[in-house]
């Protein structure tokens, strides 16, 4: 037990000295790209989805109007 305690006290005393002797490492990361590509911008994705939905709705409306069978009920 004595050896373990002495070893522990020795290590605890050395750790701050070892850490203080090391130089601080400075890490700097710089990027030159500050924007996004236009087709990955969420605004353009939503705009494209809205236009696609509008085209689908117009196609469905046009297909329903050209049907030869009338769905109007006339009561006399």
C-alpha cells in the first residue's frame, strides 16, 4: 500500500508540471466558401415544390374538364 500511495503522490505531483511544459496547440480553420449553391438553398427547393404542385393541379383540372360525360345534374 505504501508503494502505491507514494507512486500516486509522485504522479499527481508530476502531472501539472508535465502539462505546463507542453506548448499550447492553436488550430485555425478557414474556408473560402461563404455561400450555398443555389439548388441546395431551401428557398429554391420550396419554390420548385410549389411550382411542381401547381403544374400537377393544373394538369388534373385540365383532365377533368375535357371529359365527355357531364357530372351536372339537372332537375326539371
